[in-house]
DNA sequence: GCGAGCAGCGTACCT
DNA sequence: ACAGGTACGCTGCTCGCG
C-alpha cells in the first residue's frame, strides 16, 4: 500500500541489494527511521566519441564481473566552458571505482560519496522536509523537498563515563569502567557499587552496567548523543571493555556500536542511525577560527568560557580513590554533573552546528568534525550542481605540496612608531576579502588568459577577471552575505533570548564563519578551487585599498599610526571626530559598491611598544582605552596562553595604570610587589602555570623545549599526552636548563623565582614601562639582572 | 672545556 | 589540514678563546 508521508531528512548513505543501489536515508517523522530509495551511482568521462565502447565495458575485480548499467551524453560546464561528457551509470558505488580505473579517459566526479551524490542531485540538505510516497520502507517517489521546518525537534542526550584509574591514565584492557551517566529529558547514573541516590541505578557488575546503558539508550532512543571527547575516549573505551567482557555494545540501530571514521586529520565515532556529536572537536574548531579563546580545552574550562558559568566537576585523578573508598554518592553526583554540563554545552553549540550543516549541506555528524576547508568545499560542491558545473577534483598529494611550497604574498602591516598616543580613531574595511572577491568577480574560471582583455577587472598583479557572468565563488559568497544582511535586519525586530532569535543569530554567525573562510579556501593547498592568481589578486587588491585609504588619510591631515590588513589607526591630532567621519565618507564614495570602510571606535589613549631586540615598533601588539573605559588589548603576552598568569596579571595592571592614569610610579610599585611576592616564595603555583600546545607527539620532537620536557616526564608517569594536547607546566628549582626545570603542573612541587622574575614578569612589563620614559638607557644597556636590582632597590 | 652569539624550531597571536 | 604576517622564547650548534 502506498503511503504519502513527510519527514525531516538527517543523513544518507547506501545499501546494495540484488546488485541495485539504494540511498539509505536517515529521517525523522514521528520517529527516527531509515528508508531506502533506489538511485544509481554514476560518474562522468570525457569520451563522447567512445559511447558505444564504454557502454559495453566489462571489468573483472575480485572475481566479480562488473559492467556499465547505462550511458548518456550530457552537457556540463568543465573549467568554465561547456562540454559534452558521458554520464556512466553503475550498479553499485564500488563499481564506480572499478570502472573509472578502466576508462582510459579523463573522468570527473568519480570520488564523490554516494550519500552526498544523492543529496546533491535531489537538492536535499540536512533538516530539509522531504515529502515522499512509500511502500514498506522503500520510497517509491520523492514528491517535493521543503526547507522550512518548525515542528520536528530532535531529542538529545549527553553521556559521560568514569573509569578506574589507579595509574592516572586508565588502561582499557585492565581498568574497568565504573560509572556511566546520562542527561537529557531523563537523567541518571548507572554503576555497580551501592550509592544511595535516587538517580543511581546499581547493577551487579561492569557487564550489566554497559548493557544497562545500552538498554537505556534504546529505551530513550535519542536522535542526538552529546559527549565530550566521546569519539576518542568514552566510546572506544566502552567498546574495549565490552570486548574484554565479551559482551555487545549496541548504541545504534541493528545491534551496531559505532564506526571510527576519519575526516582529514580529525577522527570521530559514527553511531549508525543516530547523530553522535562529540563536542570536543567542535570546540577545537571554534578555537581555531578564533571564536572561542581558551587556555585549555577541558570540559570544565570550555563550559565556563562559553556559558560564563562555573561548575564543580569530576577531578579525574581522584576517581579511583573515591571508588575504592566507596565514596559513590559524591562520585555519582559529579558524574551526573559532567553529563549535565556536557548537555548544556551541547545545547549552546548545537544551533550553530545545525545552521552550518544546513547551509553547507554537510550532514550534522560530519559538520561536528569538519574543518573550515571542508565546510566551504561542501558548500561550493552543492552550488556547482544547480549551475551544471563539474566539481573540480582535489589535487594530488604532489600538487598540494607544490602549492604549499610557494606561498602567496599576504597583507600589508604598517610599522608603528612606539609610544603613548592620545585620541585615536580606528577604521576598518567590513569584510575586506569577501567584498573584494565579489566586487572583482574573483573566481578560477573567470580568469582571462594572459594577453586577453575583454570586459574585465585588472588586479594589481596584472591578472584579469571577466566582469560577467558571475563566477561560482563570488556568486556563492554574495548569496551568503545577502542572506546574512537579511537576517541581521530581522534580528533587530526579534526579542533576544527567544528560540527564534537564537536560531537566526546562529544562522547569521554560521554565514559569517563561512564567508570569512572563502579567501583561505582559494589559497588552501588542498582546495578543489585553488587558484594562485585568485588568492594573489585578493591580497593585492586588499593592500591597494588599505594603502590608498592611508594615503588619503595623510592628505586629509591625519597621521596614520598603524594599519594591519583591513584596519587603519589614525591620530586625530587637532582634528575632531567630525573630521574623521567626513574622511570616512569621502573614502566610501570612491569604493566599489560592496566595499565599505567603517568606524570601529574612538580611543582616548593607546600604547604601542618597541620590539624586544630592536628600537623599531612591534607590529600586532597594542593596547587602547576606549571612551567607555574598556581596554582593547592585542598581541601582548597577557593575551597569550604560553605566559604565566602572574606575568600576565602584572602586565595588565601596568597597562591599565598607564592608559587610565599615566602614573609611572604606581606602575613600578605594582611590579615591585609582584617581584617581592615571587622572591619570598609566596606566589601560588597555579599562577605560575604556563600552557603550551604540542603539535606533535612528545616523542617526535628533536629540540626539547620546556613544554616537551614536562610532557615527557608526565608521559612517563602515565599521563596520556599526545599530539594536540595542551601541556600545563611550572618551572621548578631543580635542574640545569629551563627544560630540566620544567615540571608538569600536577606534579610541580616548587618554583624558580629567578625564572619567573627575569623571564616572565620583567620582560612582560619592561617594554611598556620604557614607553613611560622609565630609565630608558638603563633598561636598554644593562642586563636583566641589573634591571632587576634596579627594581629591588 | 666554556660562554657568547646566533640560527632555526616552535608556538601563539593578528587580521 | 584555511591564508599569510609577525613576535619572541628556547635549544643546540658554532665559534673564538684559553
């Protein structure tokens, strides 16, 4: 019987039955389910003249005879030009690979995953509503696809496990999991030692606990499962325990546990039939794009950073002791707390991930693991299909290496004169690179060959871009920006805090993240749309516009204090704000429509310091006081995680005193106090921790810097540090070199006051004090020990 | 054998 | 594994000196 239905689309992969391929759709109507839809995989080949030969092609692979299902001649746009191609249909996705290898012609789109192919061809994106007719679990017809969904909500749950860890780091073959907590509509803790709490379910043993969790997931049947580092810790650990105990771990549909998948360098665990969202990689991504600033990426710290709330959480090192002591009530409480925090964090992040997923058409699970390159790639791929453009292939490894070896000239940064300044106006170009790409139609397939002119824009590099028609990249980028402009308007009329507002805000944010990634993607070595000429032209036009604005500012009587990429810092001098705004207007009159210089803010005072070794000013380092009393600080040690809190706090105080009071003696007094505290051994170790990320496994370093030395010592004690870990360490008293003295923070017993005075506090404040005229010659000519003595007099 | 000077590695920041 | 531009600490090497 045929039934007309509609459901929320979530993801697609495939299944093969009787040599026929079905798209297997994960959808949610009343309940979440999987449906099948027959659709043939295919690829393209540049072999129109050989249609008959190709149609008869037969290949043997692994003893199986593979043949072409059907061949059509189609017209596609290849590298910007129309071209006839063969569209070669296959029976199974694996046949695409086998047949393409035996087709001795140039092939296209043969490496696009089947699930993605299906979504692209049917114009379906995650969270689309699809209207369909079905017989059993087979879709016979897709009637239409809607974008709007206000009714179907996803059910979410967060979970967390605790493991027995007498050595600090648990050993998955030996150390049992001891507790599993979950939090969502329902909450609870499963364990196997007595704990008198209403939310605790006590089992007999570890096996029962794991099975109990499995049953709980089946019963609650969440669509989305949140975890924090669950893809690389909780789930693999539970699986390892299940294997040791010879039991199953079925968290997904059909008795499956999960499948480890790699998206580039990032790995994750895919639970079949659900959406497993590991918040850790998502948060790392937000950190990478500068949206989240954090010293360390622990759940506790990120929760505080993102929600602004503090919560007591499980101290990993103490877990096994609590378990041995039978302190289960407290452990259960903490464990549930961790799940709750994970849930709350998930709900904070979720709207943005959903919007990124919708816009880029990348399934939510993949979006949670994606890099900006993958997001932009996914978006451009889905825009290519309706434009009938062939999706360019990814470059080979060699090609990517070659691209990486030849970097593209970037932005202009003006050398500032060090000093303290009053009355500064800061302007910046709104979305400089995106607006350049759109204004000059910068696209790899709108690039004219050398010597050809036509109706084109000529970049400062000499490259020429056809004015019409709009290229894929400027077109897509412009739609993002137009969409965003529309949303920003509606946001103003919404009440903050409402669901609608949150959604729209997340959407606007997602659009911004994507728009800002386009230039990077053009110059990204592994990009499908890499173009040296395009990326070079973007930055060249960028330099041209900022230098032009700077020159006009000088002509208008302003002194240009500083400029970086798209920003311009002007000294107002004897001119008022009105003059500055008039200057702004005059600049904007002569810019292309999509480009605009904006007022960022006025500042009453600013500090620019000199470089450490030279007299020249330091770029990308300044502090300014806004009229509302807030301080904008960039580049200083105090914004860096690899400086100790004590040095950063002292530097902040000195900056604040200079900006707000200009009182040199007061600043010196603050520094002296800090030094005294350090000398007397009264500084708290927690204020002395330096955080540094490892970009390799600790064993892979040739030069043993302090963080590597500390990490190696910690690894020897069982701390699981690896590539990407952030190492907290303290410089202690024992040892010769600084590396010798570096100790992993958890194991630090003492500190070296000389190091913290001479290598942390003094370097952080000296350059600033120098701008106050603080014994310049003395500071410049004498060694660190001398200047120290000067302070302690 | 030892310290000074320096190159290069490595990290985190800015836009 | 998104771009380039930039500052700067630390190690480990070279070199000159004795």
